[in-house]
């Protein structure tokens, strides 16, 4: 069907009503064929925003749609027309929100609204939050708070506990956790009684909520801590490096580990790259890391090869292909 383009018979001032104080003019709308869609009866109008325009009559504001129908009568002191909703208010009364859905203005009024995505709007009624989707379907307001919307998911709070809801209002993670981080790369970290676990976007518990560390997946692995020992899990929660190390940290694309007071390197499959024998290993720079053994310094590459055996009094990071070393001369 040929799209109707509405032409306004005056200059529209976007920041307010056009000629609202000029009582010698009345305003209406015509389409591109010249047909008068709305008779020139309003004292002022604003530009259309997502299918609706605010009009003014006798000092009060209302709303018309693109057919010219007055969907909100001119009975309000102020109307704010946003992309996904319209806010109406009178003096000494709280604002109320009417939601736009597929060029239709829903009649139910809410106490607050938040845009979560082009497909879904969060609404508040009687101190509870719910959702309205793009076709106007309402998911009954039930949650105490809605926070941290990202991509297709939003963190919700109910009775002091947190969970995750998707864009159609389905609970992917039930609100039973003390803390929840929204999905990132397909996984969400949850916390309960100071223990951490991981849940997938399908709602599957990938890592049981039993670890002592707030961890995250990177390159399909995650460092975990349990009873003061560290290990590595894959994306399915499978243990690929035993939870036996006293410390563990990413060092470039390898993992630096500690047993008692000695350090070594393993890769993300748990394979040992160097023996756990060094007194210290610094961060890799230019693919080379400084190592310390028995009070002496040298260098190691990412294959675990000592390219310089520890023999110097001091060594600094590689830069532009060279590393600074120091020896003691004399007393």
C-alpha cells in the first residue's frame, strides 16, 4: 500500500509547539494528495515520533496518530513523546507511561518505562517490573528491579535474589542467586553463598556453584579456585588442569602456575611448558619473559626454551628485540 506522507501546514518547531501562543491560527494535517486528514482545529502541534504527534488545544495537550485519530484527548498539562512510549502528566500528579507497539498506542498506563531493545520495553506498575514485546504482549510485572541489559538478556532482581530473563520474558536463570553477571560470550557467572559457577544461555549449569573465585571464560578456558587451590576448566565445565596449584594467572596466551614457592608455565590444555622450578617469571614482552633461578636472571620463550640461562645479576624486559642485562664487576 502506498505510504502516506503527512505534511504539516506550518513550520514545526521541534523543541516545542509551533506557534502555540498565536491565537489567530489553527493547525491540522494533510496527506500528499492534499486530503485533509485532520481539520485545522489545534492551537499547536509537534513533529511525529514513531507514529504519533502531540497536539495542543485550549492549553491542554493530547496525541494523534497518522490517521489523524486523537488517541489521547487534550486533557493533560504535559506530554512527552519518546520513541517507544509517551509520558503524560498533570500538575501535582505523577507521570504515567503509555507504550507504543507496532504503531499502536497501548491504553494501559504504567509508572515507569525503560527501553531494553528494539523488541522489548521494560515497564513498572505498582513497584514491580515486567516487559512488553514488539507486538504488545505484556509479561506481567513481577520483578523488583531490572538492571544490566545486554544483547538479548537482562538481569532481574526478586526478593533480594538475582536471575536473567531473555527478550521474550523467559527466565533463563531463575532469580535465586546472590549475584549474577549478564551473559558474555554465551556464559553467565553466578554467585551463591560466596561460591561461584557458570550457566550457559540455554540455562544449563556448565560449572557447579562451588568455586571460591569470580572467574570468566577466555579462549574457551577458565581459571578456577577451590579450597585455595587453582585449576583450569573448559567451556563444558570439564577439568583440563587439576585443581592443585597454589596460584595461577594468565601470562599472555600461556598460564603461569605456582607450587609451594616455585613457578612454571602450562598451556590451556594443561600441558607443562616449563618445569615448575623458577623463583619468578615475569610477563611476556615481545614473546620473551624474564626468569629468575637461584638469584640469577635469564630469559625464556613461549616454547619453554631458556634462550638465556639464568646467569645475570639483573635482566629487564625485551624491547625492540633486545633485553637489558647486568653483571657485577669487582666488589
